[in-house]
C-alpha cells in the first residue's frame, strides 16, 4: 500500500512530551504517541469497497497480509507514528475533565485525489487516556459501528466512515448491562475513517485548563485545514468558524430527525467539529414514533439524549464550544447571535424537512398545523415511523376512502386502532388530501420525491443483533447482507423485502434490540 502520507496533525500540533503509555493527565498537548496492541490471531471479516476506492486501495491489496496486519494493529506503516488525541468533554451535562482517545488510535493521515483522510483503529488497545479501561472493543459493538457508519453515509447523513471490520483472536471481558455479570467476548477492531476526528472536547480541554496558547494553535490548525475558505486567524474568522460549526451541527441533527436516528450519547466529546455523526455506541432508530425514546440504558432515568431532545442538546453543546472559543474572541455578543440563530434556523429547517417527508414542495401557512396534527396522531398508538412515511408515498390525493391502507401496516397492535383514533386519522388524511390539491406534482412524481427522503431500510437494532448472533457462531453472511442492502436504503430492493418490517415482538425488550449500554 503506497499511501501518500500526510502527517500534518502530529507535525503541526503540540505532542505529549512523555512517551510512556501510562494513564495520566496530559497537559500542553493535542495528542500522545502510542502504538496499537498486537493481536494474537487477526481475521478480516468485512471491508467496505467504497472506502477502498476512496483511499486508493485495490482489492488485491485488501486481500493481502499487509492490509490485515496494518488494520488490526500488528504492523505500523513506514514513516508513520500512531497517536491518540487528548480532549475533554461534558458528559450528561457535567464537565468530566480529561477524556481523550481511550481506545482509538490514529494510524496515519493520507492524501488521495485531493482529499485528506485520517485512518483510525477503534479497539486497538490502551492509551494514556484509557483511564481504568483496557482500550479494547468487542465484536458486537464493532459490528454495530461498522454497519451503521456506512449505512448513515448512504442515507445521506454526514458521518465518519468505516473501512474494515476484523476479529483480533483475543477475548475481552465485558459487563454488558453493568449488572455485575461480566463475561468474555470476542475481541474486534474497526478501522474508522474521516477527514478529521476532532471534537468539541479537543477545544474544551484547553479552555478549561486556561491554556489559551494551545487553544489558539488548535483552532488555527482547524481553520487552516478544514475551514480555509474563512481566511487567516482573526477574531472575525473565529466567529465565522463557530458559525459554520453551528450550521453543520444543525444540518446533521435535522438529518437524524428525518430518518429517526437517535445517537444515544451526545456528550461534547462525541460531537464532531465538522458536523459528522461520530462514535456509534448505544444508538438506535425509532421503532414506534416516540419523542421520549433513548436507546441508552445509562440515560434511562433522565432521558437527556432522547429523540425529541437532540436539537436542544445540539444547541447546549454549541454553548459549551462557544465558551471554549470565547478566550480567543473576548466578545460574547456575536457568539450569542449565532446561538440564537440556531434556534430560528432549526425551526425553519425542521419544517422544510417535514414538508419533504410529506411530499410538499410549496410553502403553505397551514403546514405547521398539518405537521403538528400528524405528529400528535403518530403518538396515539405505537406507530412505526419509517414504515408509516414510506407507505405514505403511495397515497393518492383523490382516494380519500383508502387512507387506512397506508397506515395499518405501521401499527404494532391493530387492536389499539379504535374508532376515536380512526376519526382523528380520517380527519388528518382529509386535510392532507386537500393540501395536496395545491401541489403541482402528480401522485407518481410526489411518490418519487418522498421516497428519496423517507428510507425503506434502516439498521434497526434487532437486525444488527441478528447479525451479531450469527457472527458469534462464526457465520458472517448476515453482516454482508445488511451491508449490501443498506447501501441503497431508498430503493425498493424486493430481494430484501423481509427487512421492511416492524420490530418483531421477541425483540421488544431483548438486550441489544431495545436499549443498549455503553459497554463495548
């Protein structure tokens, strides 16, 4: 593999002066040098063809021993120095101090076809930031991360990517539900890929330590390499930088809401400075439409990161980033203006997103009421979000009497569909049909438009769990089946029709299929 190596991160930013790989507070540095842990018997399970192409790696190279060894941590590429980043973060609303890459090790930065990529191993062993953990990952969480990051890309959601999924051949001890019953699981490692893995927390840690010199170095580096259209270092540039981060964050979360994705752990150390979905832990897709749902068992009581609160958490996290950048700007007013604009923009962007899901091209004053009534109806009984919106594209605006056909399949319990609820739905469909009369698109044209934003296939938790169950037995075919299907989530794909279905009842409360812990 003849990569065009670009070590700009470690060449332009301050390094940890201590080379020992021991848990400690790392000050005055953006990263620490650290090598991945050797794996005993690595086995490559899956590779993303798209990412091979993006990185300039041939299929023949991907099948080589060199590829296997590099992307499972056993070999270091020539002229490279792997490293782990230092950052802090607010976790569940509280400042947690230094966090850092506790089990992620950046292998190398490369340039290919005028684009920069950072290649990172997750689950490759301990770093100075591992705290009391071992820096490893298990197969179940690695499958979820690998499949989801690529699936999100094909859904059109800004995200980090994944190159490869491999077994390490080592056993890893984990307490899945934090209930005092640890067990050994198969160890695994994922190669994650992104233009950058910088997070809000990378800037917060310097601000919290009042290390404004290194804060400026990191911000200037970020603007130079990722926002260079904003110009050279200045207070005005820093404000513009924050504004663009806010806009990217907003657009990312609007996409989450559009497809029903719930991140589960929106701590500031899990927020990408580039507005990418990052760190796939206890995520999930809505099954029944529910603003209050969170997939994270740690968040079960307070539900801070529930589906309906993601836009607010995005804003809260941006407040923390604004506080971190303030020492460079020393003027709160422009930052406050951007934060206030986020609220306004999110309302308009969300309205536009919902219009697109309903196939409404033109703006109408009554749309807010129509959408609010729809969302109220979706909450009346357990209604599958993705099935509802996908089936809605088949609705014919002149066929008012057939509206039940488009929503019955989305109900989890048909017996709950009582007469009073039917009347509310009938009223809404009459309003919707009337609203569609003002649109110029034909029914078939509208269906095509709606099916571009309402996916037919998403990575439901039970689907990922089935792939995990098979992989635990040594069968990896389901990983590939889901991977292939999720590359075209908006297409009909009749060969995969069995996956266009509500969550089965056996999965309602099953570990891994409903809520998940952060254990991985």
